[in-house]
């Protein structure tokens, strides 16, 4: 069960019209491709995706499930939208409630183990190892955790885990986003449940007014002496909850020894979505230059691209310059434009001599983000850490520039 239906305010305009799980990542893929690819390589072939917020882009991306080999007699991907009926008057009220409302789906297939995943993290994991640990320890719930710096642990659900073995151990305590964390083992939102126990605790939780696995289900299970273990994950984990974190995780794709190796990880995506498979190879003109960047099919580069990620269909005209930036599908960057430390959503046009950000933005650690379907006027200046909402009409663009941190709605 993949929890893939939400958005987060911190990603701002990138999730105005799509759930977080459908945000483009890595030059051709979507964030949800990482858990889907993990499931493929782990041999798990019956998948449900729970989606609620603006599901169309996610549904369009998943398609038939063929991109992840999820078509067959005993395998497939089902997208389970929220519903109301004579027994249930609510949409999904939280992650635990979303699974509770689809228990009939689980009962239909009668699995021996239920894996519940977040659809919005960047990582590679063989879930079979965690399932093996869960089965060998004969526990009711195994939750995956990763060590994070103690200074940032208060942003996550954190657990104290006994040193029963190198792979994990009994969960001694769990707190959701505590002000003073007792531990720096942060939840990955990867849960392995014994089915009968999952049914039981989800039904009990319906009596509450909060319906989240981290905030409600895990504390309830620990208080009622269920067997709950923590599984210690030791690999890379990219958090993409904010614009700056999304940008930094994307930059981890670059360099001579990138932290994320899409080929080695075996990341699959739907190449029919946005016609990725049908685009011509990258074309770099006589005056084009690409340095330490990922540039995908359909791009035409006649300017300079450094330390950046360009999705299919981006055109960079002669005399344009792109630094430390991420441009989604079909952006056009005209002559004289200079883009620094920025994320731009699809179908945006940067007209001649537009400036976004500045080299000193790196010191300020501020990333600008431009919503989709914008046409930025010639010569316009956008400072560091600015936000531009999608589809700003021509008459709404201000005569003055956007200063650092300003927002244009």
C-alpha cells in the first residue's frame, strides 16, 4: 500500500496541481518511481496506491503499470481513490484512515504480510530484507528508520531502538516530531504489518479524532504491548519536503561520485508519459556547453548549462546561461537569460535577458521556484528565494523586479 495522495505546503507551487509523489525528479522520472522501482526489484507485484489530492497527474503517470512490469495474472497496480458510501461519510482523513477504508481490498487478496510505504522519498531499498527480519522476529509491526543529525531529528517521527542485532531491535520509545528528541533514528514511513494486527489497530483507532500511523498507530501499539520493532536502514535517503531539500536531493545526482545512481538503482518510469520515449536525442549546438549536468532527450542546448538538471524538451538558446538549477519539461530559455539556483516547473518561458537568483544565493541557501506555464517578461529580475505562482497573466507581472524572498501570486 503506497501512501501517495498528499501535498505539502513547503513545496509550494510544485504541488499546486499535483500530489508530492508526482513531482518530477531526476531529469525524467517522478518521486513515486523510487518506491515503485524498489517494489519491482523486491519481487512485490500486488500494489495499491492511495491517492486523494489532485490525482490526475499521478493516474496519468502510472498508466497501466506496465512501466514497472505490473501487468499480469497475479500482479498489478490499483489506484484507490477516496470514496463515500452508506457506511462511510468521510474522505481519507489521514494515512491510517486511508488504509482502513480499503481493508476490503487487502482482505480480497489475503496477504501474509502488508507493506505500507510513503510515495514521496528518494531511496533504494530491498524490501525483502526487511520482510525477512519481520518474519524471523515474529513481530506485529516492523518500522524502518534511518539515522539523521540530532539537530534535525525534531522534524521526524523518532524512535529509540534496542541493539538486539545489527539489523534492528525492539522499539523502546517513539515520538512524532518531538521538540526535544530522545534519539536520532528517523522514520522512513515504511511499515511491515501482520495483517490481523493491522485490521485490529486500525479499527480501534476509528474511535479517535486523529488518523496517522506515526502520530496514532505506533504509540497505540506500544502502549498496548504489541510486538513492535525498528529496522535500521543504512543506505541513502533523500528527503524532499521543502524546496531547498528537493533541490539538494536533486544535486546529489551530480558530480563524479553521485550519491544517487539512477542506473545502478534500476529506476523505472513511464516513458509514454509526456512522450518521453518519442523525443529526439539531445542536441548540443556548436556554441552549446554542458558541464556536470543531466540533460535528457528532447533538449536543445545552444547556451551554457552548469551543475543543472534539464528534463525533456528544454531549449537553451545561444547566450543563455543556467547554473545550479532544475528545469522541468519544455522550458524555453532565451538569449541573454541567466538562471541561478532555481527550480522551474513545466512549460515556462524565460524571455531575453531574464535574471533569476545570483551566485551569492548559494551562501544564502535560498532557492527560487517558478510555477508552471509562466511567460517571464523580457529583462525581468527575480531575486534569491523567490516564489512565482503558476500561470501569472501578462498584466499581473509587476513593473519592478522581485527582491530576494518576494512572492508573486
